[in-house]
C-alpha cells in the first residue's frame, strides 16, 4: 500500500505535530497525550469530541470558535485511551462541565466511559451525547444502536454554538441530543481506504461495484450493486434517508454532502445538484448546503449525505458563526436558498 | 520428570519474563490478527495489541519487580493508557481486573493464576457487557480459566494447567466461528459473521500458548 508516512506507529503523533506546526497560533497540544485544545478558552461549558484517527479533518478540524474546545485522538480507527480522554477534558474544563460528543462505536463507548469514571473522581462533571446518524447501521426500532458518521459535524456545530451562548451543561446536552435525533446520514462506498502500515486492503469492492450503506470503517451496508449514474445513486440514498427522517413538505434542512476521501469535489457537486433538485421537488427547503470532505477514511471512495432537520432552536444555533481551519460558517441571516 | 517440575512456581521476575515472551508472540502474530479482524472487524486488532504489548514491554523493562501484582498492573496500565479501541480497555482489564484488591503476592502458582484470571473474567464481563457466545475474547478466556480452576482441583502443575487452558482457549476460538457477533463492526454482519473466528479470542489463545511455551522452556532449561 503506497502511503506518505514514516513509521505506521507514529502516524498520529506526526499528524498532530504537522497540524500544530500550521495552526499553533490557535491550538496547543495536551501534554503527554494525543489531544489538542483551543488556546482561547472561555468561561463556558467545554465541548470535547474525538475518536479514532484517520478520518481527517475529523476530529481535529472541529476545534474552534463555535465548535469543540478539545479533541482527543486515538490510534488509526481506534478509540482514544481513557487517560487521553481524561487529560483533554481536564485541560478544557472551566468548572462548568464537559460535554463529550462522539460516534457510537463499542471502543469509544468503553474508553470514554472509563474516562468519565476517572473524571468523576476528580470532581469534573460530564455529560455525553453519542452520535447515531447512520440510518443504514441499524433499523428504526434499534435507532440507539446506530453508528456515527458525518453527522458528527452538525452535532458538534450545534453543541458548540449552544455552549458559546453560555447555556448550562444540562441545556447544552439537551439541545445537542436533539441535534443528534434530528440528524440522518447514509453513505455509499466505491472503494476501500487503507490502514496505514497494513499490507492488505481491509475489504474489496469490484471495479464495477458499490455498496449502499457501508460504514466508514467498511462496516457492511444494506446492498451491494453495480455502479450507476450519480443521479440514480443519489435518488436511491435519498429515498432511504427521507423515509427514515420522516421529512415532510415544508420542513427545513441543512444538508451535507461529504466525500469519504478520494471522491472528488466535482463528483460531490454533481451529487449535491441532484440532492437540491429532489428536495425542491418534495417541497423540503434546504436552509444551507455544505459540500466538503470532513469525515474521511483515508483514500476511501464514496460519499455520504446528511440531513439535519431544523426547527427554530436548531436553526439559531446552526446559523451562529463557527471557525476552524477546516470548518467555517459565517453568521447566516435570512435564507438565501428559499425562493 | 523430576519432582520439582510438578511444583513449578514463578517469582515476579520470571512472570515478567513470561509476559515479555507473550508480548513477543502476540506481536509476531500481528499479520494474522490483522487478517482475522479485517474479515469481520475493523482490522485494527493486530496493530492495537502490538502497540499495547510494545508499551507493556517498555513499562516492564523500566522497573524492578518484587510482586506479581505489580507485573500485572504495569502491563494492564500500559495497555489501557496507550492502546485505545475496545481492545485497550478489555485487555488492560485482563491484567488489572484480577489483581485489583489482591494482597501483594511474590510467587505465581497455578491456584494464584486461576484466581487472578477469574477476577479478570468477571471484570471484563462487567465492563464490556459480553457473555459467552457473543463472539468475543470471553469465548476463549472463560473456558481457559475454567480449565485452570479444574486443574487446581485436580492438583495439577502450573504447566499442566496451562496446557489445559491453552487447549480450551483454542476450542473457544473454534466455537466463535459458529456465533453471530454482538459487538463492534462484526455485529452489523449478522449471519455473515458465521464461519469467521473472533480476533480477540484468537489473541487470548496465543497468550495462553505463549505462557505454556515459556513455562515449558523454563522447565527444560532447569
């Protein structure tokens, strides 16, 4: 596997070093662990996100004004150890509590869970919101077992804005949980990403095949089919997504078309064009559309579509400014997408 | 076979040496574990275990040990604080769960090993919420530990006990092929996970094999 790395066991440390070499004006490393925090921290509820590395710009690209205050990074595709989570939370706690936001994966739940116990002993209050946006990962009746994918972006965005406004930990948790409950994603894989240092592909997809609903670590999806044109594929994904999210004509959504690594922006725009058209036909208003590769899996090919169903409260927080080197949202006033 | 072999017991330095050897064996099997885990898991188990045992080795080599407790604790804390993933917590708990609350011990005998690992099993089950048949490392560990306990009752030597544990762990690994997974990426596979063995259970088997080998080699060198 060709990869621009040095030692596979050092990729996370070296990624952090490179990130900080570029952005040390705004961020600093947490001593002795793979964690990064904002330099200008405020007297507010602290937001901490994180998970396995290898999905850049997730998670380190989500720290900033109106976003997360700290990020805890595990090895490639592996949850961060409890001590790492603990140190990052301790570094950002301003005495108002810490909200953890991370994707619902066994490893993350175990490690963050252990860190929560350690933090309790230190007298630091925490709450947790698990991101469960991947509608393909479990049926509706087992919604809480679903995994988190690109929906992390919306959930952290809303949480960051709520915390920035000065809400209490309970209030921030409540609105963040609501953001998660309103966030629905589905992905499609065209080709696998590789694990740095691995000599074999983690799974294979034939040249003319795609898998609908495949997870970002190659978790099996709903259906493996032949390649198809962008519009037909987008329609297929939206059909499932719209059914799951129960969106009705007149509803408003924020949309994210997220590339998984090697799928080009050109392809993503072609998908987004179709998403916009289908939503319009259904009478669903796109309040905002974001086309980017935030949640990737190395050179994995494919994309995901995420819909955040907005109500007035979520819209306010969504519209608040947010700034990181990899995520920017100017303050949104008025709906430019509305006709 | 001379009598002393039946009564083999290990001091803290020997236990440390034994686990250094176990780590070496697990690291040697990194490609195999990666392959097994890639089939139904997320493919990081081999890398994670390798990182964990490398850090455990660093921890073990930095210190002088007088108690068994300290050896286990050093390995477990190295794993918990460096590996991450589900494996970090679970295999860290393998080493820490059993010595938690245990009075300082200077020699490892078969009864003590059985007692420590029995504590590990219950700690792991409590933390990971897995039971037998869920296609996890518990499927190899629990029968292996039962084997150790049976060997204690049968007045067997440490080596005999480890042989029994090794073979029951191997059988446990084989049985994981028949199970649907309840955790991790494999869970999403449903019935498609059947036919594949669990990577964590495989690691447990490798660990018991390595412990048995080390004790056997130590006896042969006597």
